[in-house]
C-alpha cells in the first residue's frame, strides 16, 4: 500500500460554489498559481459546462499552471465530457472528473433512473472520457447514503471501465469517522472479490475522499478514510465550499504532518503529501481576499488567533518554551511566528518579555508599576492592543509630568444630509510655545478634529497618496479604532490611535470619553505626548531604568 497522499484541491470548483462567491478569470488564475506554489497534486479548476465564464476560467488555468494536474468536472454524459476536455486539453496533465449520484434518494427524486441505468451511465462516461485522457476520475455522488453493495458494484464497474481514481464523496456531510472507515474497507474488500486488489495495492487505482462539513466532521472523516486505505483527499483552502464547506486542506495536511507518529504507528509507515506547508498562510489569505470569505479568528492553522496567546499562564508557558502550548511551529505554515498578544488577560511575564524586546530593562519594582498601570489602562479595552500601548504606558508612568500638549477646548460639528463638511475648532496648549488655535474641516468629525489638532501643533497627517514623510512633523495614522464599553447610547467610548513618524517610530494613545470625538482627540494627544516624550527622553530613560534594574 502506498504511503503517498494526493491532495486534490477543489477551492476553484466546490469552493467557488460557496454562496456569495464569484471569482473572475484573473482571480482564478492567481489562486491557481498560489496552489501550484503550495504544491497540491491536482487543481480542480471548475465545471466547464456550467457557463461560458466557468469554461474560460478552467481553460485559462489549464494554460497557466504547469507543475500540477488540472481537473475539470463533468456529469456522466458526453456533452459535459466534451466541454470539459475542450477546457483542459492544453494542461500538462489533464484529468476528467465525471460523476453521477448513486444514492436511492438522488436516483428517485433527482435523476429519476434505476440503479441499473445509473451503473450503465457511469461506465459509459468513464469509457468516453478515457478516449481523451488516461487520467479519469469517477465520483459516486452521495456515496455515503448509497446502498453499500450497490456502491461496490459501481466502483468495480468503473475501475474495469478505466477509472484510475474512484471518489467516495460524503456529499451532504452525513457520515461519521468510524462509519466512513468501514465503508472504505468494504469497498477495498469488493476489489479483492473482483480480483482488482493488485491495482489498488500498487497504487494504479486510488480511492479518493471528498467530505462536506455539515456536521463539522469533514476533516475527521477524511483522516479516517486515509486510515482505511484512501490515498487522495479532496479539500479546499480555508474549508470553503457548498453550505458548511469542504474539508480544509490546511487541517488535513498539518494533521498528517504533526501526527505523523500516529499514522506511522497504525499503518506501519507515515503518510506523506508533497505540500510546501510554508505556503499555507499566504494561500489562505489570498483565497480569503479574493473570495471575500473571512477566515474566523479561531480557525485552525490559518485563523489570526491560531498561534496567538493572550492569557497570562499561556504567555508564560510559550515564552519559556513554545512547545508548552503550541503543537506546530507557526513558521512552518507561513506565519512569521507566535504572537504574544497584549490585552487585559496578559500577565507580568508577557509585559516583561515585550518591554525587553523593545530594549526596556526594568527592576521588579518598576515592572510592577508599569504592569499595574497597563492592566488599568486596558481594562476597558475590548480587543487586544498593539505593543506600542505598553511602551506608552511606561512613558506615562515615568514621564507624564513632562508631557508637552494639552487640549483646553474643542468644538466639532457633525453633519447628516447637509452639503457641508464637518468643522473642528480646537484650542491646545504647547508647553514649549504657548496656546494655539486652529480650525479645519474633514470628511467626518474625527477627520476634522484630527486635522485641526495636528494643524494647531504644527504636525501634518500624510494620506496614502502623499510622498514619504520627510520631516519629524510628518505623521501617518496607522490604526484608529473605537470600542463601546457598556450597553446603549450612554456607553463609554474607548478610542485607540497608533501614529508613525518619519523615522518609523510608532506611538499609541488611548482616550476615553462618553463623547466619541472627544475620546478620539484625547487618544491622539496622548499618542503625540508619548511620541515627543520618547523623542526627547526615551533613550535616557531606558538607561536610567536599566541602571536601576542592574542594582
Ligand atoms: O460533494 C460532491 O459530491 C461533489 C461531487 C461532484 C464530487 O462535489
Ligand atoms: Zn462537493
């Protein structure tokens, strides 16, 4: 029995059938190139007969990628197969994937055909497709709800007709791991009885699995089928696909890699794919961007939180030894590394670790001061915060008395439906040069307020189109967010702002107020104060604190 597992990616066919997804030909080509870099074995590029757009997409992919097979889907009839072939004929290794349902419910209500008729159509379709290419795959749609003996009869017949891959789809995500295992074993037994087992054993004929996720079991079912002898898995990036989606490629591949020991123990040798796992995250992000299907943060392998740690105990463990709370190396799947995320659950270890990585060495007493203040500051913040907030808290703790700016008054208008722009008037105090006033307009009240504050203090916010910052007074707004703490219209607005100067120095500020524009102004002025404090005293303070820590 071979130990190589073939990864058949159907992101561009079953994945593209996800409700709301529609990819242009260019998008499809871009994803296909990413899948080629990922080193999948087969790209199912689409269902050419479905529409001229599908046909063009499959054809373009077949003519673009080289180091991967390209499959086209076709129902079990000559027209579908002819059109499929036209679309993939220029591929280096073209595969026709023909299918027909085998479950009684599909036969009775959808196909209105007898079992004998379906068996005959399946055999004829495989024979017809074989005239075009030796690589013919047959799928028994809704296999897991089909009568097992009838399914075995179809499987034996299509192999005799020339199918080299026989796919046993769990079309409606109905099966469970043990049952699916038993079904694959049942089919392997059928090959033995039909004297075809040698083809299977030598890898000339391969069982494939294609699991949908209606019960959240698509990956578990696929792995179970591999233990029973299947050697091709049909899956999609991020698990996208019809209804609840398909088995997620990244989960299958990483389960095989991470638990190689288990598969080797059960099967006598590990199961291997040819996937370049470092391409997993970039491919996932590309698919998410082009399909518009967001990846949930807690999604295994590719979710933003998959390697992020915010709670104190876990952060401590990961800082001491990554293996305490991580079973995979994030770099192995294409992340830059594990993320120690700062938030209200963070502990002292993470705070020390983050400060040290920015060059701050603190005595235990000073660390406690910063830690307590940080906890208080982020208490109301609903999300994790950027590392710059922690440094900002440290600067507040030691240099607040020296801060330069203060807003004494601000008046900001807000418009709805009027053909005017919101206006902001601000009065600020610069302790170095006295009181300043400014008036500005913006696309919204926050924009107007930020421009007026910047103008009064002599700064300039650069837009995306602007030239690179050239003066210490040029700033870019890197992040701006507002969270509501509490419920209803009387909630407290908590605003976070991250700015960056021309030297790439980032400074974060936080502002809280029941008026969200006021919260925004406080956050901006806080970020500016911290930036100026760092510029004038940051390096000196680092040395002072390090000297205390060394005592
Ligand atoms: O889910 C399914 O049965 C399919 C087949 C066409 C393979 O997508
Ligand atoms: Zn499917």
